C-alpha cells in the first residue's frame, strides 16, 4: 500500500472518494466542502479531511439523502457539540419519506399489474392500459 502525500489534486481526490471531478467541484460550489487550498497556478489541493468529507457526501447520496439533508449532516458531523437527536431527526424524516415513496411505487405496481391482467395483448384495438391513461376507466 502506497503512502499518500497530501494534499492531492482534484483527480486524485475524486478517485479516492469515488465521485467524479465534476461532482467534487459541484459539492464545493454548494459549500459542502470548506474553501480548498490552491496552488499559485490556481489548481485545487485537497487535504485528507476534504477527501473524507467527499466520502461522507457520497455515502449520504448512496443512501438517498437530499443535498440539503447532506449539508445539514455534514455540518453536524463537523460539530463535535452536536446532539445526536438532531442527526436522528434528519435520518427519521428521510426514512419516513422513503416509506411514503415506496408505498406510492407499490401502488403504481399494483395498478400496472391489474392493467396488464386486463389487457388482451392481441390484435384487437381495445386497450385498458390506454383507456386508463386517458382517464376513461377508473
């Protein structure tokens, strides 16, 4: 295993965090990263802490948190005086939202299953799927 010499350039920070350089710049523009250091020629230089923050953001995105939620979570993560109740509140709200979206998708799935069961799928022009989409069958 090779030792990393910090700071690293944007390509290396992106690779180490598992996100694209474009997203690194985007997260920086949103203020999710503190202002990163730059070389005299203007190249960004990322510290180990910056890369760790990028990994944190990626994990949050992988779990489906919104950018606003991630911004809040990053702030709480960096605040050692935080109350874990604040973190739990955000996670619970996200879980509740996911449960609602899952239920909505399951309802869509049930509707589509029913429509498919009623569609003959043959040469006839009658189609309950199109009728439903047009609002003719409810």
